[in-house]
C-alpha cells in the first residue's frame, strides 16, 4: 500500500535512473505532475505523459539525476531561510533544486526566492 505519493515519484525516478533505464512509470497525481513539470523545466527528466490506464505517468529520463528524495517531515521554509536548507539537502551552491509548495503553487527554490515566497519543503533533486 502506498501512502506518500511524493516519495513514490522520487523513488521511482531514482531507482530507474540507477538501473540505467530510459523511462520510468510514476504514479499519477496532480502534485506529481507539478513536480515532474519542474524537473522537466530544469532538465532532470524529459517529456512525460499519462499511460493508457490513466494511473501512471510514463517519464523519459535524461540521465542527469544523481539523487532525489522527498523530505519528511514537510519543513516550513521562510523566504529568508533558503541558504540553510540548501546547505542541508544539496551538495554545493548552485547544484540541484529544492521543490516547495507555496501559496502560488509548486515551484523550485530559485523561483520562490525571486518572488519572495516561502512554503513547505517537498523534496530535492541534484
């Protein structure tokens, strides 16, 4: 039984990437689609589309994911605390992204920083 859809998305991508595969099946959800959209925008994954049964996304992998994971508990990140969380979850400055749920939707930490928003930390990718 699956309980955490965000963790399922990240673990499916990470496992298939480690096996050297070119595609991955990820459970379909609106939050998962938003996360995949951010990862596509940043170049970590290729195109994704719903499968025939509408329960999974078929995601093209770009071979650029070293690590990705969901963050539990979902820490509240203030708009001036991004450096603290970057140091905790990312390997170096300007390497990788933190994915946040903000009042204006799901976005990466760089965009949230530009817009002056904080939010709930969902996961990281590098």
